[in-house]
C-alpha cells in the first residue's frame, strides 16, 4: 500500500523496509491465534489427563453413580445430575427475573432511572464467586434453613421434590446462588436483544390500540423470542461452570436425591474439592474426565448461544463479557 | 391471578378497563423483578460491611495468619500474593490480548476474524476451574510443585480472550481517516498501529485491561491447585503463594469463628479492590463519552 510513495520519490530515498511490518503482523497474528491454541490446549490436557479413566471405565463412567476413592471406583452420574439440576433451578429463577428486568429497563423505566440500575447490575456481575459463597454460607443458608425451606415444605410438601430432612446446604440453595450469579449476564444480553427490536414494531402495535403490556407481549417479546432464548442458553453455559459459590452451599454429597432440600454435588465442585488431594492416578484421571465432561458441556452450550445470538443480531452484539 | 372480568352490559368498556389494569399490573411486576435482581448486591455489601468492617484493622494488613487456635493475625501475605499473581497474569494476558486485538481490528480477513472472535467468546465461557486443571497439567505436574508461576499463568490465560475482545472493540472505533493520514505520509503500517491508532485508543485499552484485572482478581477456582495458597510469605515464585480469594475460601469453610471474621474482612477488602477498579473504569469511560 505504501509502494507508490517509493516509486514517486527520488532515487536517493532509502529503500522501504518491509520486515518490521511483516514481523509485526505475524506476531499479532500469532497472538490472535493463541485463542485457537488455547482451545486445543484445554482439550488436549483434559483428554490426556483422563486417558486412564477413559480406558478403565469406558462410556459407563457417565452413567455409573458410585464415587468411591477408597475402592478406586468412579462414576460421574451424581455430578452430572447435580450440575444439570442446579443449573436448571438457576435458569428457572433467573430467566424470568432477568427478562422482566430487561423489559423494565428497555420498555418502561424512566430514562434517568436506567443507567443507575444498569450500573448496579453490572457491579453485581463483578462480585467474586467466593464472596457469594461466603455470604451464602453465613447469611443465605441459615435464612433459608430457618425461614424459607420449612414454609416451602409445608406448602409444597405434597411434591416429592420438597420432602425429606432440611439441612440448609442443598441443591436448591446451590441453584439459588447460581441464579444470582447468572442474573447479570441474562439481564444484559436480554437488554441488548430487546434494544435491537425496531421501534416500528412497537409503534404498529400501539397504533392498533394495544396497551403497554400488550405491545410488549405482541410486538416485543414475540419478535425477540429467539434472542431471549439465546440469552437463556448463555446463562446456562455460565451456570454449568460456576464453581466456588456452589461448592460452598450445595453440601457436596455425591448422592442423587429427588428432594431439592438434600445436599448435592456438581462437576465443578467435586474437582475443586478433591483435585488437590487425589491420591491415586486413577482418581486424578477420573477428576480430569469430569473436567472433560464439564468442558464439553459448557463449550457446546456456549457455542450454541453464540450462534443463536450472532445469527440474530449480526456481528458484534453477541459479545460476552 | 385475578378473576376474569364479569360480562357487563358494555363489554368493550369493561374489557378496556381490564386490559389497562393488566398492563399496570405487569409494569408493577417488572419493577418488582428489577428490585429483586438488584437486591443481592445490596445484601452482600451490607453483610460485608457489617461483618467485615470490625475485623479490618491494622493487623489485617500487616500480619501473617496466626496458627490454628490463636486469634488475631492478618492477611498481609495474601494481599501481596494477589498483587504478585495479578502482575504475572498481566504479563501474559495483556501483551497477547492486546496484540490479538490489534490483529482482529487492523489486519485479518473477515472470515478468519469471525472465527477467532467466536472462539474467543467461547473461551470466555470456559469454567475457571478448568483453567486450574489445565495449568496444573501444564506447569504443576512437570515441575512437581505448586507455584506462583502456575497461579499467574492460569489467571493470565483467562485474561487473554477478555483483553483481546475489548481491545478490538476500541480499536475499531478509531476513525479510518487517522490510518489513511498515516499511510499518506508514508509511515509504516506497524508504526501507524502502535503510534497513531493505539495512542488514540489508549484509554479504552487500559480500561479493558483494568476490567479484565478486576475479573480475575476475585477468581478462586483456577488458583486452588496452581497457586495452592500459603500461610507464610512467598520467597520464591516457584513455590506456593497465598491469594486473597484462596484465603477467604479456606477461612470460610473452616470451623473457627475467628477465621470466619477474617474471611469477612478479607472479602470486604477484596470487594473494595474490585468495586474500586470497576468504579474507576466507569468514571474514566464516562469522561471519554463526554469529550
């Protein structure tokens, strides 16, 4: 591109040096490609770290529910179930709340109110997991145990999910804390989606005499449905990998129980708790395989969310932060 | 919810009233949901201040943790440890992230860029505990010791996609005419990028880096089996090092009241650091939006 200059200048001009440009570009390219390298690295390390367990247990690893380091027998089912259940609880709580908040912020709130609320929600996203965990142990769990869970049990006790002894630490508490942690991302992505709904859409509904809520339901929500679904999937991706806060409140017991008041265990929590003290090779390999399962799950869910958000909103808006 | 509107002599009026009422009820519901979403931040901050402020004394910042059973002591080593880890993370995450962002914004074809962006976003979603495992296999196993290097590397790798995406975004905002002006003067492309474009966007890049620091400063999971934690000063970066989040975690799940107190104090200090960084960034970028 800078060639024409050297042609039009007198021959006394020193020659244009290309190598700094070329090497700078190359270094930048390498840095950009590091992202791909990291994905490969993650995949490779987890794969090679779990080979022993994969060879020993085969696909049965995923469906066996015995986790017994003493007799060196490992099955991932309780953790997979725990991860899925706690994430689903989180989604059930966080998606309606997050979407409602996004609707409030884009459709209803006075303009002066919007920025402060958005700031608060963004700051919520900045709170470290371990602090939520600390708060969960000493504030949320006692409150749930003494006030919320007994009431839930007496009202909803006819369902099998709300029976059994109440310890405080439980699947439900884990789901609740994950819900709090994924609320900001669901809210902010939903807000982006709602903002991309063209105003014409709303005006048309108003012109037909719709009330505010009807405009939202007919014109906005139905238009944004797919994007909001993408936001929920993105939230799911986050929920699956939440580690510290969940580890601190879920109870860490590798049992599968119908009751949501019973303690559970997730993939991320068992890794966090047992990895540093895994004594046998097979134990460590099994933990690596749990990590592999976790990564495959989260990458698949995240990639799905990215695709959904991207096809919908064009490049750039699918950004995750 | 409410009973259906009763059939009335003038159904249209009643229906309209019902529709208006419903609309108002939904507005109220959404407002309440918004309050519910904001509430956790205030609850957490309230309890951090209530439980942590009293324990946050001079000793906290100057002393090492006391052995089990003795009261008192502080987290000086963890404070320093977190700073050391963040520095090392920055050494990895900032150059790679910024250069990658430069490539995405200044060079690269659409197709390659889309792919890299996609994977960067996917990488952002990889659970932090997984970074701990990967670095454990990469740096802890071969050298047979938990180390500050490993902890810093884990945080650094997490920073790369974060910094890359924010850098790209601010570089794209730099007007194309700046680059063209540079080219017209016959300046080499790399100089245009580093001297003109990056200088214009410097504030944005720094902001992005600070946000990334704030994000990894509170990470515990990737440090659990890389940095491991340490009750004493770290004299050698090839040995385990303490970090605030690790210390908070260890104290929180311990059975001692005094350690719980310390955990709250540590959480308060960490929160102040992270919120401080976030608010600072907010102030700076508001400045930029105005000018």
